[in-house]
C-alpha cells in the first residue's frame, strides 16, 4: 500500500500560508478571501486598504507586527495588554468589516 505524495501536504500548507500567516497578513487575506469570495490579489488590496498600508507591506513582518500592535489584531506571541484569541478575532472582524462565524455563534459581535 502506497503513502501517496509525501510532499503533498507540505506543498499545500506552503501555498495556504505563503504570506506568513499571523507573522504578516496571510491570515487576514485568507479570511477576506473566504468571507468575501475574492481572489488573492483583490483580497490583498482590500486588506491593505483597510489597514492603511501598501500591498507590498502585507508580507513585511516588521510592518505587520507594528500594524497588528496598533490595531490589536493579535500577535504570534502573547504579550500582556494585547488581544489574543476571540478578542483578536473580534478586532479583526471590526477592522476588515467581515463576519467571523465563531463570534456570531457566541454572540460576541460580527
């Protein structure tokens, strides 16, 4: 019995998190793609516009760390006084003007 493509999952994961996830803006772009049905480039433009930065800055870890701190959108590491978990999701939903299902189900906003 074969194991299939041993690199298949790694390739899929790399493509899905190619913008660095929460280190940059990959998670935000993915949320917009799913909630608004936008293609990647359109989602990047939308997110950049909502964050008040350029599209190229979305992949810049230093810029995005500062933006995430200013807007309280969650960080890779937990720091005292900054949002995490559901609070970060609520802030993301507000800034990007998108629904987040878990928040709706818990009655915590959009």
